[in-house]
C-alpha cells in the first residue's frame, strides 16, 4: 500500500468540494454555479436527465476540463489547472461511459497499465527490467493479481479485452482504475449496456470496493434502482444546475426531482 501524500482524512471528512462551478462551451452553458461535496468513504451519485451536465462535472473533477468559474478543492487543496494524468497521479481514477481500454492487450496488461502510474523507477530501469525496476514490478504484479482475484476475472487474465463481452470489459476497466489505488474513484455509467446479472455483479463489486477498501466513489448512473441501493447521497442536476442534494430517500421525495427526472420511467 502506498503512503498517503496528504493529511489523513477520516471517514466523513470532505474529500472533494465543488464550489460555484460553471462551465461553458461557447454559447452553451454545461454547468451553472454548482456546489456540492464528496465525503471520504461515501458513495455519491450524480443523476439527472440527458444533457444535465453530469459528464461535464466528472470531466471538471478529473482535470479534463477546467471550470470557467468557481473552484474545486481536493484533499484540502484548491486544484490548479491540471491534466487528467496529473489528477490520476493525485489520486483520482476514472472509468468511462464507453469503455476505454487497450483492446488488443490482455486483461492483465490493461490492469498493469493502470498500475504504472504508481511505479517509481524510471524508464531506463523499466526498459531493462533490472535493478530497482524488477523488484518494483514484482510488487506491483502482486497487487494487480489481488485485484484480479477480487474481481473474479482470473479466467480471462490472458484474454485480449476486445474479445470479451461488454460486461466483463467494464469489470476490467474497473480493475484498471483500482490498480491506481485511488482516493476518489469516478464511475461514468458503470451499468450502461449491461444485462440484469451483469448489473448485479457490478453493484456487488462497487459496494465491496467501498466497504473493504474504504474507497470514496462518485458515480453517474441512469438506473435508479442501482442509484438508490448503492448511494449514501445523491446530487441531482438539471440543465447544468443543481436542483437537489440529499439521501436517496430525500431525493426520491423531492417534487422538483420527480418533475424533472424521476417522473420519467428509468
Ligand atoms: N465538448 C463539448 N462541446 C460543446 N458542448 C458540450 C461539450 N460537452 C458537453 N456539452 C454540452 O453540455 C451540456 C451537458 O452535457 P453533458 O454530457 O455533461 O450531460 P450529461 O448529463 O452527462 O448527459 P448524458 O446523460 O446524456 O450523458 C449538453 O448541452 C452538451 O451538449
């Protein structure tokens, strides 16, 4: 396990704070004055109708976009403008709406690629798999094997991921994000395109990651059954603005949320 590079936060402390964030693309306002926080070790859902700004928000959190206005504070530090790999190095991992893996590479190599962000030895040593790099690689390999066991994907460890069914690809992508040992795991529609059994498996893994490792998770999801079962708190966006924020029960009863989103079958 890596040593923490920040003051140790306890369960329930604010891990990430979004304050008055706005984001514009030319004339289009994707986000307007949105504030909410994500607390350590919780599962936080971001929901709302299509085009509400959910993915834009995730993109601001992982450094893909920089807010036009407002600020994001992570582990107590105001976030400077940064690129996604810098956010990843800082402890934010992400999966995508449409799986983003190296399709011709095996499950093992894809997860190992996620792990490379935690490797310290320089490129020279890695190239020759010698000296410090060899010792380090053995340790990282052990960690990756733990993830493979945890996600129950031993049987596909050598299979090129492009050949796997969609549900398993999503599981490998989760494995790659976990290999980064993130402080904050962002999941963009982790159940999209899955059948019922795959959804149940994915829900179980998300809960286990949260409970066994205490990993803080923020997820975007359209399946309301999943959202209400998994999340501790839910933030609701509509037309780029926050319209509600609370526990699943509070949000379910909120008339604005019912009118904007839940009234429509999901
Ligand atoms: N790169 C971009 N350039 C221009 N407009 C964008 C861009 N990205 C998002 N938008 C616009 O910003 C708004 C919010 O989009 P976003 O994808 O964040 O919504 P969403 O809630 O994630 O939707 P969905 O549930 O359909 O994925 C939309 O009007 C969208 O068209």
